[in-house]
C-alpha cells in the first residue's frame, strides 16, 4: 500500500471486534519497525507495554474512563516516554569511535542533566514519533488503531507497574475495526496552518509565491 | 513504496544538495497528508513554518548552532505546537450535532484550561505525530529529512515571528541527500523496550508466551 493510501486509511478507531487477537509474532513485526523511528541523539526515549491479557485490559479500561475500546481491542499499547534516556548514551554509543564518544557523551549529559522540563518534552516528543510509526505500520498491515490520552496517568502507571523514570504518553489501541468508519472530521485548511518563511508569511497554497509579497488576506495561523 | 520500505529508507540526514529546491506544489502535497495526522480531540495542535528563502535559512542556521543542513536543505520546516489549540474547539466542532457540541466543548475546555503543563505536553505530542507523518510522506516521495532539536528556541521564535501561543517542537529539514547514508545506528533490542502486559512482564520476542510466566532473564526496560 502506498503511503498516501495509508494516511487516508488511518483513522482513530473506537470500536473493535473483541474476539480478534494479535499474536506476539505480529506485534514483533510492527515493533521491529517502530524502533527505527528517529529520536534526539538516537536516545530512543521510549518503552512500550502491550497489554493483551483480557483481565489486564479490563483493569486498564477502568483506568481509561471506562472506554470500551481498551477492552475490545486486540492489544492496548501504552507508549511511555523515558525521562532518563540520556543516561543510556554510553550504551548507545559504545561502538562509536573514541573521539565521537569523548565529544558527544558529555554534550548529551550537559544537555539534559537536571533539566526536568526538557527531559519531559523529549520523552513526549520521541515517544510520539514512535507512536505514529506504530499506527502507520499497523494500518499498512490491515489493523485499525486509536491513539488515546483519556486515562488517569497515575492509575495506569500503578497498574502497569511503571518505574518513576517512565511517563505514559498515550495509549494506542490496536485491533480489528468493528463498525464502518465515520466521515473524516474537520481539518483546518493547509494554507492556514502552513506558513512560508515566517508566521506572518503567506499561507502555503501550492501556488508559487512572489518573494517578499506575503498575502495580506491570510492571517497568521497562530494569531 | 511499501511502508516497511519507507521505514527502512527513512534516515536522519545531515548533508543536503544546496542547489535542490522544492516547489510550493510539492510541499502542499506533503502537507495535505500531514494535516490528516491524529491529535487529541482532533484539536490539531500544530502550525508549520516552511523556510525556503535562502536569506532566512541562513539566519535560521545561525540560530541552530551553525548546523549546515539548515541552510543546504530545500526547506527547513519549523514544526510548532499550539498551546491554546483547545480554544479552537468551537470552530472544529461547528458542524457537529448540537448535543455533541454541548457535551464535548465544555469537556475539552475543562480538560485543558489553566493546565499549562498539559497544554505543553499536548502541543509537543500532537506536533510530533504530525512531524512523523511529514517525514514518512517526504521519504515516500524521494526526499530526505532530518528532525532537529539542536537550536535556540527563543532565537528561532523571534526570527520566525512566533506568537506566544506557539512553541517550537522541532525543525524538520527536507531536501536531496548529498552523501551516501551512513550505517544505521544502534537500536535497543525490541524484547527489551516492548514488555507484555506490565513493565515487569516478559519482553516481546515474537514467540508466544505462556500466561503468567514472565521470563526472569529479562529485566524491565525502564529499570
């Protein structure tokens, strides 16, 4: 399937066939791709918990405002961000040339150490990139998915036994879609959300723009 | 190109052919797909600034630790997260049935209003999902990309005239790759970063696991 088709086909799905299961082998095929997602300094600030067990999915549903897709899906995958991933750098770069290690490792440490907001930003950023790969990989193999943030992060952390260095970033439910897809919901126009050169530059219409002539009819998207 | 192939082919590229340009029409084709990315409550917490102008790319490079890919790429795309996207909900749901609006709009407002950390988390999460779509869409069309966080966010915000409701989440440089790709860098093993049912559950090997028998040889990935 071409990527354009995958993007069109991917929808955030809420109703799943509760009898459909996914094998570890099928999940593994997906995650072999997910881990190829990019991350800052290749720190791979992610950890995934694939909840397939029925009793566990039931408990997870309770921590997710009772939303039935968490129970009915084939796997509810908690995508976690790893706050202290920068501490893995020595391991990640263990085979790099010595001069690369000597330059990079102190730099990475200085960049993140003690910076709690940045560690959190990074965990969410990298884990989200990986989550998107997971959803497209699933779509390309005929699975439906749905990303969710509607859950109690503390309850989920307790239930899935997260260590304090991990934060829940989202749940991606994955399974066989039950109901036909609804019409796609509203999207802001591209020319509104994509600006050229500066926020107050012309919106991207797809037509070439004369330089230095922003279209005054377009208000900045962030205004 | 199959998605598996796109994932394998996508690499974080740093060297670009400075003579290669991208047309607005080509960018538009990409962004028509990017805006189909998922976001919480479909709030589309993103705004993109595609910097194609040479003088602007040069200035942006200076705000990005002098990294040459920002100047040499065909477009340096600043992916912004929109902190106040929840305020767009009335517009986004304007065509929804009245009873949906009456339930959903106060709920969305309560969920985000006054919660600065959550607004930031959401902006980073949604913008990162969109950034991943951008990179795969580009790869599928033969463009190389590179996500970057190595820049001064304040300097970039000033230069691209961001309003205070927007935060830079990453720059995605996009262009024609100049040098041959380097070998892919180290990835943590899948069985380490993907756990079954709980963090201390068995790692995902791709083989079926007997229920309630976690493999003690596997340490939790987050430990």
